[in-house]
């Protein structure tokens, strides 16, 4: 199992892995429309917007080390920016770009306070959470007539409906067909994935990972870590905004639920389950978990009992069974030997604790023997 | 840049933590090209002094000048860009990255990608880690990680290098090589070295500054320091116990 | 004059609400450095205890609120400290995510049992009039409870052996264990006490708010912001931060809208943290009260 995880991470970070993943996406780009199943295409477009959202979180958390607890705020801002702009302009080209620019500007503003104020990871998580909540409450309260931007009303908790879909650039009467919308969305997904890969391979990307690895050393080398973190945060926000605008083109509707914490929570879970520090993992995590919640019978921001209960369990178990913590360093990923054994030993030991006193000793001894066999881990604890 | 120019000067440098004064009103000065050793018992404030110089701590009071410029209000990365490199007491390296990546990140700060690749290879040779280029730094022995950090610092071609216990965790052989390397580095840059290893200090020292209770106790040549009764009392005396 | 009077009471009630929300978190996050994202859900549980006790079992409101709620939530905290939190001490981000999982789980369980519907607790004691304005008597009671709770916390931490052990262990677990204290047990008890305080806060606030499984979300961010902005001296800081935020929010709410009040609370917090990145109360002190 450990080999599997290691090879998965190798595959994800390797160049041929990138080619394979991008290749699969390109194949889907050409094959899916041929199947001539409009409903399937529509579903896939929904998944694509969510995958792009997952990628934004995979980037800022897994590579930038920024734990943003409110990635949904940029998703929502992007969606609202598009909806309001397209309502005013009656044309989608500029709104499409605004859907990325507005969240990016907001992230720049918020990020300035957080990163130039040198707040630590935990404070960043709490502040992003609080800002997301504030936006959610604010948008919910804008149902009155006075909340109108240009020709577009914000509509509060009712949400904005019948939002115009994309049209061909410059020609507001030529709306994109369902197939073209799919091509466009899939093309954007491929561009996002490949773009992030290129970015991570560049000097910028390598410094970003270095900052995550050891902020102090990066700074002692002369890198302005505040700026790098801000840049990562802003890029992540723009990508999340793109996802928000694409999701509107799926359902022609946006409501304050786009800002909802349950969405923010799901994004984290996609990355967590898929593997922090990879791009492919969160894509898979996103698709699998969306499908699970679909089967459980609730939508993306629904509040059914089972989704909460089961997702809560998933999260707790995932944190517990990964002993080095879920923010692994690259070292952990590439570490071959002993990890699986240590994981199992840890599980055995904690099991022993739960057993009645009479049967505890042999189980604990077994766990300790496993630990004893395992090579020294060579690292102690996690940062934070 | 004449030999006699002052490279680093502090005036009234003070660092307080609550009620504890770790660095107390230190006036320190050294010249271009100098190799200065900093000694003193544990808790004398040597590492804190280094952290104030590189703005890992914001000094409570006082000023720092580097080559005539007031760098008191500079922040860490700006100080690094001015040409002060530091090897911290606990090696601060990118554990999750390879030796090559570690050095490369330092080289790339100053050079274009291609030049950075070339310099990286040179530095790896120089610190003798050619056999471990692709290895993750986190998996190297403590001594080797020290070398990686030295390599990172050297790559930045700083004008002043602060070394906090460079030989900690090294074998006798490695200490010898470090001595060589430090002499070599000193031809291009000024150095401040904090060490506990007296043999090592004897081997490299020109002038020695003794810290005690956050203050400069005495500043002299190694020979005079060794015969200084005051120093024996506070440092060597205790150390011998 | 009446207007000013009523405004003062509302500001005080705003401050007390925040301080109450922050009390349990000041123990769990402020002292133990454990990020408890299930804080809001612990409060929510406190509210449900009051509802179940009074409606299902006909227990006296005050007994349910002041005794049963903190005990029940304290026990819940104890259980999850044993099976979840204790494996994650010192791993802040992991704890954050795990407790957030716990918060989802608790929401799920409560929704499962009670359904996703809003419940209310009848506000006791009626209202009194203040010139032309009327205000719930219970608001004054809530303010008084808050004052008493904080006084009790200060006395326990500063004047009793128990408080000394807790403060000592949080500051230096190794040293404490050398002195014969068992840090795991101290952590366990402290976490349970924090959870109990949180449940108590949820119960006290229940008559002033609605109770719904997802109510925790609206508590958790405010509580964290308050405690974080408070800084190193957890309780003094929480009181100070509550003072600032409560005043800002209540005044803005009064002048404009409650939503703007919330937004301004947040802006104040972000600016305060930009000026004092480690909170209002000092950056180098490691005091625990």
C-alpha cells in the first residue's frame, strides 16, 4: 500500500504522469460529445467546474501550504461577478474575465493583511473561515431593491436566476451550444491542469514549494515569502473564480449557497482524501466524493443527515490513520520503507487502548513489536 | 572597499523577552574580511544576537549597520539580499527537497536558470556532497545536513557569513574539512563564527569576542582570551565542570 | 436618555455574548493550543440539552441549563478527547481538520435525531420596560452569568491548586510530569472542562437564539476571532477582545444593520491582527490567564 501511495505521488509529480493525465482529458474532450448524451455532458460540465475548484485548493494548500478554510468564497465571488457583469453587459466575454479578476483582487486584499501581517497557518484558516461566513451572511441579506449593481439585482437569499450563458466573443447573440459549452469547459480544465503543472515546474513553483518546506530558510536566501504566498493565494482565488463562473453556466443560477461552508468543507475533503501535495489526487477525490454524495441523495451544498455524518467520519478517520499528519512533506511521500508498518502498528496500538484490560496486553505487545521492527522514522511530529 | 572599512556595526543592540534581557546594549563592530569568533557560555545571547542581525527577532532597541547602511528596519529577506548569510544552529534546510534542489534554490536567487544549474554543481562538489545529489536532505546524517546548509549559504556569495556552531555533529575528519573551508571562504567574505569547540576556535580564530549575560565581556586575540582570568571564571571555569 | 440606557445594555449584552462564546475556547484553544472547530457544535449540543430536558422530561430550565448541559457536553468532550484529540496534540492543522470532521459528525448525529428544524427555548422571566423601550430580563441574567463564570475561572486558575497544575502543565508538560503530574490526564480533564464551559455557554445563549443543528457555524468563527485577537493571556484577552468587538458590533448594528455589525466586527479583527499579529495581550508573555 505504501508502495502504491509512493508510486502515485511519483506519477503525479512526473512529466509522463502529466502527459498521461492531460492525454486522458483530451481523449474525453473528443469522445464524450460523440456519445450524444446531452444529460451526461451536462453532468460532466458540473464535475469539471468542481474539479477546477479542487485544483485551486490542491494548489494553494498542497503546494503553497496555505490552509484556506473558505475557498468557496472565491468560487462564490467569481460566480456573482459573472452573474452581475453579464446582467449588465449582456455579453459574456468581459464577465468571464471578471469572474477571475474580482476574486483575485479580493484575495490580494485579504492576503495582504494575512501574509504581510505574518499570521500563522491557523490564524489564516480561521480568518478565511470568518470572511467566508461574513460574505455568506452579507449576500443573504441583499434581497432588497437597494442592493442593485447597475442593472443587476443581488436578490439576497433568493439567488440570481436565468443568468446568460457564454456567447462567442464579441457576438452577444451567438450563444454557445451545449456541445461547445462542454468543449469550452473541458478545454479550461486541461488548461488549468497543464498551466498549474508548468507553474509548479518553473522557478516560481519551486520557490513556492521551498517556502512551504521551510519558510525561514527561503527568507534567509533572500526570497520575499510574503509575496510568494500572496501570489499563490491570488492565483488560487482566480482559479476558484473560474470554477464559480463555469458552475453558473451549468445551472444558470447562483445563490448565497455558493459561499456556504459546506462547500468550503467539501473542497478541503476532496484534497484531503485525494492526497495533499498532488494535483491528480484531488481530482479523483473530488469525483469520487461528489459521486458518493450524489448517491447519498444530496447536492453539493445540501444538508442531509447522512452526508454530514458520513463526511465527518471520513475526515476524522483520514486524519487519524495517517500518522505523520496529512500535511506530509515531500520527504514523507518519497519515504519507502516502514511507513505502512508504522501505520498499522499505530492502528494496532490505538486499538489496544480501546480493548478491555484483560486482552489489552498481547495486542499492545504485538503493536510495539511492529514498531520496534520498523526503521526509525527520522522525523518528529509536524510543524505548527 | 578598503580592508579597514567596517562591515558590521551594532549600536546599543538590545533584545528583551518579557523580563529577560537576552542581548543587552551590545556595541559590536567588525571589519571587512575579518574572521571573528564569538564564544560564551550557553544562554550568553550569541544565537539571539545572530537572530537580531538577520531580523528573525525584531530588536527591542538599538541599531544595526551593514557596510555603512542602517539595516535596523530591514526585514529578513532584505538583509539576506544585502549580503548577509547565516547558518543557523539547528540546520535550517529544505528537508523535503533533494541536495541539488536545496542548493539550486539558493543559486537561482542570484542567477539565471542555466547559470544556476552550473553553480549548483560546483558548490555540491565544493562541499563534497557529489554522491548525494539526488538524495532528500531530510534523510542525510546530521553532519551532512550541516554541509548542505553551508553550501546553501556559500551559493549566495554573501559578504558577511554568520555561522552558528558549524561543527556541531561533525566527525573529527569533517571538522578538519570545515576548518579548511572556513579559511577558504574567509578570502572572499567576512565571518562571525559561534562555537563551543575550543580546538576548532584555536585553529581558525583571529579575534575573539566573549559574550556573557547578553553583553560583550571582552574582545581580544585568542591567546589573550585564554589567559584572561575573567573569561576563565565565567566561561572556561564553568565549561570545565 | 432611555435610548442611551438601552444602548448601553445592548452593548453589554453583545460583549457578554462574545465572552461567553469564547470562554470554553479560551480553555481549549487559548490554554491548550488545541484548535477545536467543533466548538460551535459543542454549544449547539448545550442548546439541545436544554430543549430535551425541558420539553421531553419536564426538568426545570435552570437545572437543565446550569447543571445538566455542562455535564453532558463535558462528557462528550471527554469521549472525543480520548478517541480523537489526544492523538493529535501538537499537530495544529491536523487537529483543526479532525475537529472539523467532528463538527460535521455532530451536526449529522443531531440532525438524524431531531431533524433539520429550528427549535426555540422559551425565554424565561419576561420583559421589563426602560422608558419607551422594552428589553428581556433574561438579557441581564445572561450578562450576570457571564460575569460570574469569568470570576469563577479567574479564581480557579489563580487561587486553586487545580488551576496551578493546569497552568503549569500547559506551559511545560515535561517539567510537570517530572513533578509527578500526569500531563495526559491534565489535558484530558482540561479539555473536558473547556467542553463543559462551551456547553454551558450554548445552553445560556439558547433562549436568546434559535436552536438548529447547523447553528454552530455562526458561533465558531466569532468565538475564534475573539480568542485569537485576545492573544496569549487567554481569559484577559478574550474579555478585552469581547469588549472591543461587542461594542463595535452593537453600535454598528444599532446605527445600520446587524449584518453590517458582523462585517465590521470582522474588519476590526483583521485590522487588530494586522497591528498585533499575536493578539492584544502581549507577544512574549506565556501567561495562561
